[in-house]
């Protein structure tokens, strides 16, 4: 069971209690302790949070309009948000230079490309310097990633083994080509040894970066605290990017460790694609991992999707009448929203839909497109009219099986059901916190708790 599921279990267990007394408070705290310890949050932090909640639960004045149970749940939720990083950190809008540091396997090179994509979408001319001269094929990996980002500049020197010299050459090269933001990928090691510390220090002295961001894997657990402190003492880390946060049961440990070192978390990596980098917001993250959804994040993705795909600004794949024709017309754009599982997660429906119905990969979507190419316009506009005989014809025409066609129709119905919940959404209401809170309830399973 993952971090979010354990937290959800703790909240759901408490919501069923009829009386809030000293014993029931202890029961809630015990469930929370289990959830946090399983996520690798250090014991000291867990005990501190436990004492804070126990003291506040029965002594604080209850706000008007709330009962003691709702008040305790709100206190617990707020404490967890604070534990995971507090409110959203203000991400630098126009950074002149960013140095990424971290150990092997943390995802620095991929994060370089994701950052370049993030700032490129915001109108900046971005340049990347491949300063990892230690790991074989590191330059090739970063160069291939950069090629997927038209307009992003790239500099490397395969003959230069001194990383700081690569940076010395690369900065003026990129500046001459008009780079507003320069992102430097540094080398890693399996541990923070003296050699790595010296190399990073030399790069830092040469670049004099405005920002030094540590890249941490979400599954490193309590090691995150040690790494953050060590890199901070070496080069002054002032930001963190957490990777592998799309399926990690240890994410809570990494987040709380970063909080303990006062290193703000700016971004989290939620997948392997270049666009799978999200600005970190503790409240939205907690809401999503616990299965309560992130509608605001989903609609932000829709807006970005529109600008990238050239869709009509009045067209919305989450709200408009969703037919197979709609699916076909918007397939390329809709895929940029991410896997169906991610859309369901952001809707707060990830725990309600069988996993096999959500696992739709790129190859399968290509097959779906082939099947829809074999359908008539009427069939795509009126999928309910597709009979068994028509299924046989579509399968033959697309070189697929009848089972494949039935699977397409099954996934379409599930997707339509999800999208249909947006049919009467007033998008203006999303700008109002109360409207957003009211809308969130519409997509959740019936439950008795209130989160503020």
C-alpha cells in the first residue's frame, strides 16, 4: 500500500468514529504514524507531528460551523500539508542560470530537458550545457532529449574532460545565441564523495549560478535529508526537484526531508515525458495521492494542450460532447494530457476504476486510431450504433481482432463517463476557492470528512 493510500485509510477510519475523545484521537494518531513511517518519514518528525495533533485536538477552540471531528481532520490535513512543504513555493520566473546537482540515477539529465521545456513554454530562450563528463553516454542522452525541444540551445565538448572548462566555454557560446536561461547538467556518483564535491565546486565557481537545484528521487526515503544537507554545505542548494513521484511509496519521506533542510521543492516529476514536470504544491499533491483529485491541475493541462495543438479556444476535450469522432480528432492532443490513469487520478477517480481499464499505452492508442480509421463518420459520431457485424468489419479493415475493437469501445465508454462529469462545469467557478471546493465534492466518493 502506497503513501497516499495509507493516509486515506487513516482519514477514512477516523471519519467513521461517532465520538471524538482522548482515545479516538490516539487511534487517529496511531494510524497516521503507520502511514508516515511506511513512507520512510523519520521517527523524530513523526513523533513531533503526533504530539502537536494530540495537544491541539482537545484543547483548541473549535471554529464556528465545525464540530470537533471536522476540526481535528482539518488540523491533521493542514499539519500534513506543512510537513510536505507548505504552500506553493514561488518558482523563479526568469532565472539566468540553474545548476542541477544530484547522485547517479536521480534524473538530472531528464530534469534538464523538462526544465528547458517548462521555461521555453513561458517564452524564454533556453540553453543547456552538458557538463557531465563522467558518465558514459550522458552527453548523448541530453543531446537527444534537447532535439525534442525546437528552439532550445545545446552545448557540449566531448573532448574536454574537465567539467568546469565545458561550462566556461558553453556560457559565452549560448549567450551569443541569445540564451536568457542557461541550465547546466553536472555529473553524479553513487555517493557524495570528495571527488564529486570538488567537481561541483569548480563548476559552481565558474558558472556563479543564480540557482542551485538538487535533483532527488522520490524513492530515496530518509537518504534525501542526508543528500540535501551534504550538497547544501558544498554549493548552497536553494531549490529541489523531486523525480519518480508518479508511483513512489516513499515520496513522503523525500518531501519531509527536504522540508527539514529548508530547501524549497519547486518541481516534481510525474512521468517520463518531457512535459511531465509539475510545479509543486503540497496541498494539491496531498489531495491527489490520497485520491481526492486535482481538477485545477487537469484544467491547467487542458489550457496548455490547446495552445500546443492549435485547438479552437472554445473547444474543450473535457467538457464538449465526447464521441469517438471527438476522440479521433483530438487523439494527438488528448495524449498530451498523459495516460488515462493520470487523468483519472487528477479527477479523484483513480481508486474507483480498475487498473486494467486505465493502462492504455502509446502503442495501444495507435491501434485505436487504426480502428477508428476503419469506421464510418456515422459510427464515430454515434458509437452506440456499432453492432456485432460492424465490429467484425472494423476489425478486418484495421487488421485487428474483434476483441481489440470491443476493448476500444469499452475504454471509450469509460473515458466518456469521466469526461461527461465536466459537462456542466462552470470554469469561472474554478477561480473561486469555494467553487473549487464544491466542485471537488462532485468527483469524490461519498465520504464523511471535510478538508479545508
